[in-house]
C-alpha cells in the first residue's frame, strides 16, 4: 500500500471526548471515525487490525473444534419472549417494529437464536458435542457509551455457544474455550489474567473473565500474591474470620448527632473510627420488600452479592419517604434496634461489639450497640466488597487490587435456555434430555483497544506484530531523488513479492513529519531509504519498540525483513 494513495487521516490533537489513550490514538491514527455516540466507522487502517484479531480468534476457535456460522442482527421478539428475556433485558435491548408491526430487537448476544437453530437441527446425542460460533456485529444501547471501541453501542463480538448432554462433557467444552482464549490473548500481545467472575443465579466458579491489566479499566479485580486466586470484585469472596466479637463493655446509649448523616460525618463528630460504626442500608427489592442491610462503617456493599443472596434481579436504595415510613427517621439515621424489617448483615458485623448505629430518630445515634443484646440479625452473609489487604479466600496470602478491561468472558450456562426453549436431544437410551450450554464472548474492537492501552508510548502506538495493520513501513526519505525513489520502490516490490504487509511512505513530506507519523501509527518495523545509506548500498532498520538502529544491505533487506516479521508472529 502506498501512503500517498491510502486513507490515513492522522491528527495532531486528540478529540476532546477521548479520555483514554487507546481512544485518543485510534482517533489520531484515523483508525476509527465516530458516526454517533458509541457508533463508529472502521477506517481502512483500523479495519486491518480488527481483521487480524478476528483471524486469530477464528484460527483458535477452529482449532478448538468450534464451527463458524453467522446469525442475523435482527432478532424476532418471539424468540426473546420464549426465553423470558424480552421482559427482563431492559433498555440495552434496542427494540423495533417492521412494516407489519412485528416486533424485533437488535441482537446484543445470541443465545435465543442459536438455541432455536440447535433445537431444530440437532436431535441425537451422536451430533454432540457441538460448538457454534460467529464473528458478528452486536448492538447494545449502553447507558454510557465511551472510550471509543471499548464501550460502544455497535461493536463486533465473537460469540460461541456449546451444547452437551453430560455435565462432564459441558465442563470439557468450557475448558477447551478457556484454553483457546488464553492462546488468543497471548497471540494478541496482551498481558492478561483469567479471573473468576460472577455467574449470577447459576452459581459455582463457572464463569471467568479475561482481564487485560490497564489503569483505564472499568473493572476492579483482586488477586492473591501467594496463590492463583484472582476475581472480579463483583464476585471476590471475603473469607469469614474465625475471630469472635468481644463481650459487650458499654451500655446502649443515645447520642445527639445533629445533621450528621454520612458515616464520615458521624465518625468525625463522635471522634470514633469508621470501623466502629455499623451502617444500615434500607434497600427495596424487585418484589417491593424493604430489607435492612448492615455493614461495617468503612465497607462498601457489593450489590451483586446482595442480589445473589436475595435471589433478586435488582434492588434499589429505598426512597426517602419509604425510609421515613419504615424507620421513623430520615435517611442517615436508620438502625436495627427495634426495626420491624428483615435484617441481614455482612459477616464482619458478627465480630463487632460496642459500635455506633443509627437510632431511627432524627439527629440521634446509638453508641455501645451490641448484637443479640440490642437487636437480632436474621442472616449473616458475605455482602461486602473485597478490598486490597483482605486475606485471600484460598490461602494465607493477602489480596492485591488492580484495574482491568474485560476482553473476554466464558460462562457455563447450564440448561437455562434449553429448558425455556425446549432444546432437547435423545440420549443413548432414547430418553429426551435438555442440552447443557456454555457461552463464550470476545470483544474484537475492545481487544484491539486494550492492546493499544498496553502497547504505546508518548509518541504513539507500538503494535505487536500479530495484530499490526502493516508489518513493515518503508520510509522513502526524499521522493524527488531518483536513486532513493528507485531503491525504495524496488524494496517495496520485493517485500510485496515475499508476502510482507508493507506500507510505503512515498509522500512528499519532510523527513521529520514522516518519522512523527511513523511513530504515531506504530508499524513494528521501519525501514528508511535515504541518500546517505544508499551510498553504502544500505538501508536503515528500526523497530518501533526499541531505539536501536541497524543497517541492512540493500540486496538482503527484503529477506531479512521477512525473517524478522516471521520471528515476531
Ligand atoms: P461489560 O461488563 O464490559 O459491559 P459484558 O459482561 O456485558 O461486558 P459480555 O456480555 O460478557 O459483556 O460480552 C462478551 C464480550 O463482549 C465482553 O467480554 C467484551 O469484550 C465485549 N463487549 C461487551 N460489551 C461491549 C461494548 N459495549 N463495547 C465493546 N465491547 C463489548
Ligand atoms: Mg461479561
């Protein structure tokens, strides 16, 4: 490809809405163009990298025995009603009607469509195991599309769905995908970690997210320094301490706390540390029940743990009026003493004694509160967010925390969809049985973005060879010098002949501008053809990732470059 004829609209400045480095660099290198919020055009340079990631994914999926298909973007509502998700999915599901008033949605994921295919085409255990995958454009009407391809509304995903009859076979399918994912992300040049993720009502450790380490990541992860344990904080367990609470030493006493509502305010006002307070959150469940949730003052509620514990689809913090009705006081003064609500507490509260709590009275708290003596808790459970420094739930180590970008997700679904949609096959005894499913997603654009987050410097992108839009950049220093033009043109032709993906910078630009663009667009190998080198029959090679400059004999340059590319693939 000739730069002069290519569409590579580089920009000096980052667009104002690009908060993270990958979004800035993808825009500045002209890889993507925003069409609407969370909706982008893939420009030629960007598409090349997207296609490479797709090809790596395709290779590894095929190698793992999955079979490619392609399902439609438009999904009939009928199928989504069968699975129950038409009602449940919420506003991320973009719904529309066709001219006959038939309802559809844009597929955000394809469990319904694939289950429909399988129930209609697979009827015997002999056809199993089956894993169908596609690389396809998804639509999710995300509430906050941002960060370029990281969180788009329209985005390309690889999604795969496995079908098995026996649990052990389903676990094997899961394991195969897990291993394929490791290879995919290694080949994409990513530093990643597979972490345990929440699997909702299904339970067990049968969900892993592949997280790429990045400051800008939207997910918080904890991992153990001493063992393999790593989990999304949404899921990370907190070990129950064996320590018992000290015996009560204080009497329950009311104290005035005028206008002191938050934990911080009350702690400052009473001059006690936040970990000597217990906060009482009044939540409203999806079945309209109010529940009091107790946590140590300095801890955060883990909403996913609470949902799993209560078996709810959602909870919200109760409205002020509800809180007043239930506790007799405005928000900020709720407490468990005398409260006529179901009371649940985080495990840690069990170890506390003589703590401060709300008194269900405006501007009043209790000090010296103690469990059992002053109030009862219905159930203790793991409800808080894990934090750095917590003991590891698996070994004697301590947890560390970091941020990550979720690039892939493997999930054992069980029979949720096959049951709802009647996807059964006959086993070897002739009995009809529901299929056990797994689903496995990779965000293609997000993977490219995550790779840029990890592979860049102040001057631009540093592409890992396997997903680089081009492998070699030939910089023709002075296109008006016939010797330079001739040598650069023949090197370019030789490289093409050898199957190297090469971009020839034949623009009539100053060398400084060309080198700046070269650094920005980050092609792994840069070869400079200039008058000075040519006097010695040489060209200059520099890897984008290093500082070293190597001189190559013009006659050998193409072959040497081919070898360098191969070594990095
Ligand atoms: P997130 O928690 O980031 O919203 P998710 O859990 O909803 O993601 P999945 O349903 O597991 O995502 O989708 C599989 C993969 O698709 C994710 O691992 C991610 O790489 C990608 N993905 C999901 N949502 C988006 C999006 N809005 N933009 C780009 N990629 C996405
Ligand atoms: Mg996910």
